[in-house]
């Protein structure tokens, strides 16, 4: 018996010595890999930041010896969530510099928040973001008389929730040189009794933003790290930041290389000469955590501020068809440059006329089926005749499911009962190419990807209204939705070969939840908790 025991000990030692080395082994989990079969595994091993094997817990434990073992005891693992359309840097700056006006239900509530914020910050400028006149008792744009009374001599700049309108004080107008005679292409200075009311639509915001003091590098860096912290808490491991300056992108790159910024970022460039000189003409820029390969454009404004470009007048504002941000020659020029330098084009298009404009513009350059993956951001209102153009030219609709549930209470008033049927039509958009990316557009919406999941599947608010969902024929399945915030979001930026699913050879970016999103009730999904977030196997939350 002693000889047999000794032999078994020797065999076990040999087996232990022969096990492969890994940095991390995850055991006893329900792992939604989001591979081509949507397979579910129990375990995986990580080395060098990448997944090297998946399988049962027994298989992985017997094959690998790891410096860290994570026994999840039945918890649920998903690929790290990817926000395919966000404003990561802007969100961080909002956290540090702006009064939070989201969720306010009246101008009076906004004034209270502004007074409290200004008492803390002081200064000659007062910045805020998040107001929405559609949430007020009287759903009308405000004027700046009370701002001027409460903050005499202060330049007040308050961005609407969608970013496509601003409410500013007379001092801000004065500094920007805006008068009743000011005319700005692609924008509008709203007047009241012959004077600027203080509300600026789309391009009319630019003269004011141009005179707001520029943040220093230290503040910008703190903003990026503040945004990262909240995103990790929400389970995000990658974001697409839609429209950045050269300065901010280079700062991101520096912070990545220093190791303080760990978030993977697909940075879309603003269409300006500084970005073209540094990025576009030099080709695609890519590191393990940063990619620059897309030009961000705007075709129109937003539906909430009636700046979205419509084929026919707004149902609740006859004679108003919204705003086109630039002329056809401008879009043609950018598309030509992008095609030459193998960049994507991603264009904000909300209204049906804006979507048609960009689909037809893209079509002239793309010609037909292709793998350029040019994108329409939002694709919010599409004429029935234009849906097939997404398939014809392989244009990718990049959607944000929570926009549907945020807008559903007033969208039909803007659009009318027939036109609203082509709005937020995610299932119909999905059918064009068989896939689509999904995001939040934060800070316009909450950063939480679980809210995106809920809105895409159930098409209702967090109280379950309306019963059965808003235009439920355009809801996505649970599997489609998970793909849209993981693998398809990666695919939208040509990164599906390295992230977006938990497969050997890909980055070990994953999130651990206490909830099975594929089976949980709507209420359980809203209560789901992010337990861990990891990037390249490293625990970041």
C-alpha cells in the first residue's frame, strides 16, 4: 500500500508540473461567451491579458496552474460591455465642471441647482447640462430673464439634455457677440419680443462655446479618470467617444501609456485641420487601448429641440422642418477624404431627411456592398423608402435604445401618428445588415449598459410603461441585445477580432453580474449588480 501511495503521489506531482501556466483562471461560472454559437461555458483561462482556453471547470482546473483563481460560485459572466456611441471625455468634464440639471421638472428646480452650484464654484462662468423643456409643466423653451436676475454679470451656459441647444445668459451672448441680427448657418438664435431669448439651436451655440475658458491639461486628465471610474462601475470596458479634438486624443494616448487610463477607447475625430494633419493623413492609429479610424460628422440637430431635419414639417410646429448643419459639398469633401485614407465616416442623423441625405451621400461614394462600415449615428427617424439603403450600401445604423424610452412620451406629437412608425425602428434596422451596434450617447442618457439592455428588449420605462412596450414590434431579443453591446459594438469599429466575445485569442475583458440577463425578469434586470469589471484580466472594479 505504501508503494501504491508513493506512486500516486509521484504521478500527481508529475501532472501538476505538466500543467500549463496561466495568470488567471475563472471557475464555476455561467459564462455567456457571445461567440458565433452563443455558447455558454463554465470556465476560462487567461495569460498575457488574453483568453487562452474555455471549457468546463474540471477541464480548465486540470489543465492550467494560475497565479490567481476566481471561483464565482455560479455567478454570471459576460464580455465587457462596449458603448458604441458615447461622449466619454465630455461626460468626465460634466462631472467636474457642470451643474447637473438632468431630471429637473421645472425651471424653478433648475434655478435652485444653479444657485447651489455657483455658491460652490463661483467664477465668471456658470456651466450646466441636462435640462429638457419636455419635462416641464409648460413644454416651451425658456428665456434668460431669470438667469440675468439671479446671476448678474455672470456668463451662464446651460446645455440641453441632447447637446443640440443651449440656454444662456445675456452676458454669455454679449461675450459671444450674438445679437438679434446674428444669422448662423445650421443654427438658430431664438428671438422673443425682438431680442435674443437666450436659447441657441445647434450651430448657434458655437460662438458661445468658443469664448468659454479652455480647461487645462490637469483638469482634462482628471475628467478622463473620473469618467473611467464610473464606467468601470457600470461594467463598461470599451467606449466609442464620438467627436474629439487632437489635444484630447493625444492626452488619452499619454494616459494610456502611463497606465492610469485603462479604458479601451475608439476615438472619433472632429473634422478639423488639426485632426486631419495628425491622424487622417497619417492613416489609422492603433494601440492596445486606443484606436483612431473614424471621422464624426453632424447632418442635423435633435428631435427634442426641433433641430432634426425632416422631409415634412413637425406635426407640432407647422412650417419648421429642422436644420441641416452643413451643405452637400462639405459632406462630399469629408467622404472623399475618408475614402482616400481608409477611414470610417460616422454621421449624426436624427430626422428622416437627414438620414436620407447621408444614406444617398454615402451611396455615391460606396457604390454598393462593401466592408467600409460607414455609420449613421442614431438613425432615429427613417422614411419607409430609405430602410433598404442601409443594406444596399452596407451602412451601419448605430442606435441607442434608451433614446426610444426617453422620447416615447412626446415623439408622436413631434412626428405624427404615421411618421413615428419609422422612428426608433431597431428591429427593422437590424434586419438590413443582420447586425447593429448599440450605445447610450451618455451623458445624454445614463451610462448604464443594463438600462440599454432593458430598453432594447422591453421598450418601456422603469415602471413598465406602456404595457407591452413602445412600438414593441421593434424590440430586440435578449441575444441580439447582448450582441449589440458587446461583439457587434466591437465590430462597428473593426475590433471584433480582439474583443467583444470571450473566446481564445481575445482580450479577457469581462464583467461579473449577480443576474442572468438571458432569463431574468424586467424588474430583476433593473436591480442587477455589477460585481466585478476586468480588462485584460486585471480587476478595475
